[in-house]
C-alpha cells in the first residue's frame, strides 16, 4: 500500500504529468549542455577578468586580418588627436608597429582569453568587425554603453552566420541594401531597431588610395596574372573544382597565384597540403598568404573566386574583371537563410564578371580573355560601387564622426 | 525537527487537516461515512481543479510555442553542430521569448496537485472511524468490498468499476493523442487495478469518485468545449501595478495570519503556564509546539493560500486580497474582543466548561463583524496605502508579541529544566519489615461521601482496607488544592487563615514550608524519608523538588506521567497539540456562530482521537455518549492511573530496620471519566449500559441508597472507585512484602467536590456565597470541603468508621502520634498537635482562584469565609464569616 498514494493520480492528470516529465527531462539535458558550454569556455581561458576604469572608445579586433578595416579608422583618430584603445587578439597585429600617440594598443590574449576580457570591459563605445556579439562566447558587457559593428566586406551583411549583427547597437554600412537587409531581419525577429549609419567602406577607400598612388609604378609583365582566391567550405572552388581548375590554368600559361581563404588552412588543411605538395615544382604557380591582400590584388589581372568578399575588393578597387564560380551557395547557416530573397552578391555578380561552371571550365582561357575585353563589365562595376560603396573616400572620416557622436551621447 | 517534517507540515499537513475537518463535518451533518467520502472527493477535486486547469493551459501554451518554434529549431539542429548549435538555439529561444525551463511551468501545477492526492489518501487510509462501517451493499468500508462471490472467491467490484471509468476517461482524454500515449493510459489503468485491488473499499470508493470527476472533467473539456479560448495576457501597466498592490496586501495578510495563529495565540496559551505543557519524561520545550504551529499556519496562509492567489485571475486576486484583509481584521477583533465566557484552558486545549454563547452574544458579534467588513471594503477601495500600513503595523506587533512569548517560554523552560532532569528518576519504595513505616497519601479531590457506598459496591475493598478507620466527619480548609493542601501537609499553622496572617511572606514560601514539615521532622528523627510529587512545590504543576535540596535525608521524586505511558502516547500528545494549537487559533479568530462547531467540545473536529493504534490506549480525551457509554480516555487520568498501577511494582520490603516515612500525592480522583464496570478499569471503549441498568443506585451498609447516575457524580464515582481499588492493590502488595502491620497509613484528600444532593450539605444563604455552586450561587455546597480521611495504625484490624470531628490539618499530628515526642515545627518552633480545632474557630476559605500561577501573592485573593464546628453535616453548625 505504501506506494499507492504516490502512484495514484487520475488518468488525465497522470498523462499530463507524464508528458510534462518528459519535458523536464529535456530541460535538464539542456541545462547540462549549458553548463558544459560554460565550463569548456572557462577551461579554455575564459575566466572572468576584472576590468579597470571605463575607456571612452575601444576598437576590438579578434584577428589581425581585420587591420585593413581598422587602420584607416585608427589613422583618422590619430590625426584628430582623439584617444582610443585598440585591443587585439593577435599578438603580431600590424597595429603594434604603428607609431601612434593617441591610439593605445593592447594585446588582450588569444581566443577565449580575449573574449573573457571583452565580456567584462568597461567602455563608452566598442567598435568591432566580429559578428555574433552576444550569441557565441562574446557577450555584451554590462560596462559597455554602445557596440558599433563595421562591415569587413563590401557585400551582403546577411552573409554572417545567424544572428550576425542582432545585438549590436549600431551598424556602419556602405550600401542601402545592407540597411534594408538589417531592417528586415529586425522585423522578422522582433528586435529593436538599431542605428544604421552609412559611412562607406573605409578599407576600400584606403585600398583605393594606395591603388591610385601606385598607378604610376606599373611593372612589366609577360603573362596575364590570374588570382585564384576561393572561399572555404564544401561549396568553395577548392572543394568542387580543385585540381582540375588549377591544371587547366597552369597549362594555359597564366601566372597563377592561389590565395586560399585563411579559414581553409584550418578547415581544409588536408586538401590544401595535398595541392601545395602537388604544385610545389610548378614554376607559374605561387601561393599567397599575405595578411594584406593589397599587393596580390594589385598584381593580378583577373580574379577567379566564388562568393568571397574579395571579388568586390578586386573589382571595385582595382576596377578589374572577375570570374566567379558557379557554386551552390548553402544559405542555411547564414542570416540570409531567413530572408526569402536573392543575395545582392548574386544579383550583382553577372554585371561584374563571368560565371565559371562545369560546362565552360575547359574553355577557361576564352572566358578569361572575354572577361578582360568586355566593356559592359566596367558599367557593372560602377553600378556595384554605387550600391555598396557609398561616400567613397569618406569612410574613415564618417566612421570616426559617428563614433565621436555616439561617445558624446553616451558620455552625457 | 528534520527537513521531512518541515516539508510535511508546510505542504501536506494543511491539506490533511482541511480534509479531516471537511470529512468530519460532512460525517457529522450527513451521519454517513459514505456520503462524507463523496463530499471529501468532491471538495478535493474542486480544490485541485484550478491547479489542473492551470496546468492544462500552460501545457497548451507550451505545445503552441514549441509548435511555433519547431521549424526554426529543426533548421538550427540540422545546420549547426556542437557548441555552435547550442548557442544558436539559445539565441533563437531568446528572440522568441522562450526559455526551455518554461517546460517546467506546466509541471508545477501538476506537481502541486500531488499533495492533494497524497493528503487525501493519507487521511482516508488512516481513518479509523470507517472500520466496520457499512455503506449500502458494502459491508465494511475498512476492508475490500467483496461485492461478488464466484464459488469460494470474493471479487472486489469497486476497483474494477474504478478501472472501467478510468479507461473510458482515458479514452476521451487521449482522443487526439498518439497510440503510444493511449496505450500508456490503458496500461497505467491496468497497473492501478492490480495495485489497488485489495485496498479498503473506502479508498476504492473514493478513487472511483475521483475518476468519475475526472471523467466529467474530460467530457466537458474534450467533448463539450473543445476549443477553449485562451486567456489573454494582460500587458496593461495600470493593471500590473494594481496586481502588485494586491499581491503585497495578500501576502502581508498571509504573514499576519501566520504569525497570529501560529505564534502569538499558542504562545499566549503556553506562556500563562509553561509547565503544564512540559512532560516530565518527554523533556522538550513547549516552544516546539509554537514552531510546529507556525509551520502549519505558514503552510496554510502563506503557501497554499499563496498558490491559489498566484493562479487566480486579476479579478480573483483583487477579491482574494480583500477577503484576506477582512479575514485578518475580523479575526483579530474576534480574538481580542470576543474572548468572554470561555473558562480555563487545559493543557489539552480543552476548556473546563464548554463555552456558552447566548443569542445576544451572536447578534453582537455578527453586527460587529458586518460593520468591520463594511469598513474594510471602504478602506480597501479608498486607500490601499492605509491597508498596507495597517498590515505592516499588524505584522510588526504580532511578531514582536509572538517573539516575546517565545523568549519567555524558552526562559521558563530553561529554569525548569534542572528540576525536570532531577525529577526524571524512578523511586524504589522500600519499607522496613522490622522498623516502623509511616505513609501519608494525599489523594487529590477524593470524595469522602462516596466511601461508604464504595465499600458496599465492591465488598473486597473492606478486606483490602482492613485496619483502616474512616473519618467521615472531616473538613478541609478550602475547595481547591492551593487552599486545602498546605494544612494537610503542615498542620494548623498552614490553614488559609493562618497563612494570610503571615502576610509578609509569599504564599509559595509558606506552601513549600508546609510540604517540608513532616519530611524534615521524620528525617531529623532518623527516618529514611521518600517524597513523591509534593503538591505544587515551588507553586508549579511540575513540583520543584529543589525545596528538599538542603535535606540529604529526604529523597524526592516525581512519578506523575512516569509509568505506563508509552512513547506512542506522548507522540500522539505532541501530535494533538501540534494540530490543535492551530485549530485553537482558528477557533479564536472565527465568528462566535462558528466557534462551537470548530471547538467541537474540545475535539476540534478531529477524527483521530479515538484511534486505537497497535492496541494502545489513546491518552487523549474521553467523549461520553451517555453516562454508560464512552470512547477514549482522559489523558490526565491515565497519567495518574499509571502511577497508582505501578506502585506495587516499585514497592519492596527490607530487613533494614531503619524507620521509613513515605509521603506522596496523586490526582487520580481529580480526573473524572467513565471506566469499565465492574472492574473500574479504564478502557478505550466503555459500554456499561447493562451493568448500570441495575447498579446506578449505590448503597451504604445500613441500606440507605443514592442514585449516582448524573453527570456530576457518575464519572467522579468511577475515578474514586478506581483509586480505591488501586490503593487496595498496593496494600495487598504491602501485605505480601510483610510490612503491613508495622506501617501506619494516612489517606487524606485536600478537598472533595460539590456533589450536590449526594452530599446533602447544601445551605442556602440568600446572597451570593459561592459562584461555583452549580445550581445556585446563593447556595454553599459544603460537600466540597468534606475531604477524605482514612487512617490505618500499626497492627490495626477491621474497617471501622469514626465520627469524630476531624480536619485534614490533623494529618501531621496523626502521622507523628506516638512516634515523635512533642513534635515541633522546625520553621516556626511551634508545637504540632490536633488541639487547634478545639481551641480556635476554624476559618474555612471558599476561595475560587485555584491557580498557583495567579493567586500567588502574600495573601490569598479575597473570597467568602465560613466556619464549622463538631458535626459538619448539620447545616446549623455552619456559619458565614464574610468576604475578605
């Protein structure tokens, strides 16, 4: 009899209870998962760090490769004599070598250590290119008044992984279509409207400046230089066409520079190593891993890439044609998945380059020469610049203006 | 107090108590346990219904939300892996205002239902009163129903019926569910059938009713009203602000009622006489009762009331807050202002007389309550701030007063503790076979007038009391122990009049002195002295034995409650107090029209106090159905009876020729109750109907008779008889030990009782002379002063009566006679003899304040005085002296 009263419950209630207890089970699992994620973050260096006094403006760079984005901005701060703190997760960030007075630079540790520091930061404004604030380990710090995101590529802002800019207070953009994309996501996700400021593209401005300055130092070349700059992942060129494409290009006598995406060296190391070994002795093939892509872009006459943002850097700054691979872009992990519309990237590509696919891959030589002669592509590039690169030449200035404005407002 | 008990008291006990009161009153009204079970099932299900509804609604909401998020969640699960998946899910949930923990919200109301089921089950399965009770075709509610017989086998129909209803109900409930869920229901129903098949029919009947209720609920939900309208969530900020205010008022009221009922009221009872609530061999502070009552109150007013408040709609919350406020105000006024005519409360929380209310009392109380209710509504509507301030003040004051009580109780108990520990020893009564033994037994309230009848009623008493001289013409100096016992112990220097003369000394000191007179004198004369239960030593219910500390020759003990009471008895006593302190609190807070139902003759709507557990007698209260039929036993009777019963066991004879003096008090005759005749032994169920038919008239040896069959006399006669028989059994033991002839025994009482016609000592004065006279305050019933005196001297034979005029203050002189030459009171230096009554006018004090806790100054509180000489049965010998 002892257990009866524990067991006894009328059937309706009993069944509800059973269903509910299953729910409890999944909740418990979820919480274990949460605890595990927290613990593993802690174990990998993510221990809480006590932050010092509140800084007015902080620039956070999670990797030195974004220095091209931040350099023009830092220069602008320096020239205006405004003190800012540049915090980087790369010990060899080129910023460290700069001769700044007003831009205080600090290496805040790698990976989760840097994230932990940022999570307890006290600052008026934080500027960063890092997406997914408050989604992954990097959380909004209670001590920070305002987070500003600046895009590091001149194309769709929805190509970030899900929730890319959702928890920023401001986003600095170069094109109206990007702003519209953000507004659509906000509406869909019932998020408060963030500030959208069209400042242009400081890093493109800087590249443009350099390109303009270097126009006169044209070097003599015997062959057409083809830059193969694939994105990474299963739908990237390397995975899909890989060897075959390289063979054709090499045989065609082009000077081929292969510049894999930095992530490829991590995610696709085996493919990459195999390719590098295979073509180690091929004289007209070289590999490029420069932090600053300026020189290589400058050197190339044509770019073959997929949906990587470098297409736009190349086409818009150097005003040269591009060939884009026909890859099945899987939108699933990205914000664009949630918006039922075609990406600006895919809309604009036919205007600025030719498509490479399995059918014309063998005729790539013809495709390249067609591209280099097609005048319509020039108009396409102008159109793209209009779309995605507003306020050309004013990016850094407008960025600093905006940050100053926000810092003043938050500081009140 | 462990965490289990705390949780039980907070969560389950309030419900069990509620069910008990519901069942008890339903049974009382409907006079049928079956219908009472129906009422119980109905109430239980109605109470659990809001919880069920809430759970159902939350589960619907949960189902709806998960449905809404399903596509997104499965996309995320498909797309991402590892930690990234977790982060994405977390953010997705966050953006959709969902937390996985919400799945638990639907469980909570369901889990809250479980205590209802457990409490009802526990209550019903522990219910003794359903045993052997017939309900329709069911022969015994306490056993499986066995309604059908196939061959030799009995088939229990109720569990089968229950299962049929269960399955049908499950079928309706799970109409739109998967086969797996349906199967799960049917299997569960089958499991219950197996598990519950052999349960008592009361339980299966109750479950059947529950299942019927559930069936109706499901028919209504799934068939009649399938598309329920979801309650809209209110986001109106004004409404939210209001809700906060109601919440505050409701919970503050809960806190106020908790502290008032759980702490202040029980504290006020205990603090007035802490020792009454301390058991000698169960030494825990009575403060425990307060904590337990506080927990129970918190379970009621904070937890369960709070849960229903949480589940209530906005409007419901407003009404509940107002109702709670009214309850607090009315309750407080009832407690503070309508406290009259409730008499004195015993340690079992029973009044010495059942409270009586006249129709006028009810009208006044009702009018006041109505006015208060109107005022409350006005204040509540006009100014919530005033309500909050009032509640704040209320909570603060009851808490301060309550804590003050707790501190005082703790302090008093601490002071008492050494005495209790010292008292917690068991004596061995050894009597010398060769020396002299003197015994003085003070039998509290033993009634002299009954003695001749008792001797005839049970003739063996004459043999048992062989050697005794009975002095019927004996008078005591007061009708209560505080007035009547000092003289008995110390002689004529300690009559109320003489004690009042020494008005610079505290009564307690003079009382203690009286208790020492005989032991000290005997001790100084090389007697080995043993004292048990010196009456009111230190003016406390638990005698303060330290009054003998200065005399190494005196061994003092407390025997009251030391024998025969199993720990079960005390556990149940604690259980009773823990329960009834709360009930007492509710009783005090309720309007007068409800009070008597709640008080229920001191039973407080309990179904349990008649319960026989493992064949043990319950020490808790006796309820007399008639003068011949009763259930239960009187707790105090048992406490005293067990001592008397144990005397032979601790008595021995010794060849050591040191003389012995043994002095003891016992209150067995003071605790009237019915015992089983003709043995005059306590029994759980007494039915003397047959015996009483021919024995209610009692006879004296000379053939004169009296009808004792009235409420005042019969239970008293029973306990006096039980006392005589127990004394007789002890005397047999003394004989067996070979110490009978060399032992002088004095049986003496401090007072008797107002036995009315049986006493034939009532005198009418024409003005109020004794407010305690049952019939007429202008009458004095002197039988209350006709105390018992029986003396057996060394080598005495036969049972004889002596009509000499005696007083109980003759006791010391009788004890010393021929043994101590010219005894002198060691404290006053005066001679102790019995000449006082010949040389002085005896001043007898008809005092009424019997409490040593209040009547404890330098003189007794003024009251009526009388005098008597020679034959006390001659009304002309009585003289009224005045009020002073």
